[in-house]
C-alpha cells in the first residue's frame, strides 16, 4: 500500500518543488503528489487514499470542513 501525502496550494511552482523535494528524500515514508485546486485533489481521492494533506491557508478551512482526510496541515 502506498502512503500518499498531498500538497494542495494555489502556487503551482511552490507545490511542485515541494513535492519533488520530498519525493527525493531517501526514506521519506510517503509518495507525494501536488494539486493546485481542491477539486483536483478530490478527483484524485476517488481513486487513491490520501493520508495527509499539506494545504495553503486559502484552502485550509474548506478542506478541514469536508472531514474526508485524516490529517490536514496548513502551510
């Protein structure tokens, strides 16, 4: 089973670079994916389970209110 950590941020360059950095860390226990909208994240979650989301302040309340992800951490 893959453990997935999602980065969801309006700044694509930031989200992409953070995901690339974490994916290259040896021994990091998650596969990291990035998304620029909550809609894209939710679409992905229809096929894959996401355990942790690092989310920008703009999306934090909306994502937390949905209560579909075990752990939401604001960036």
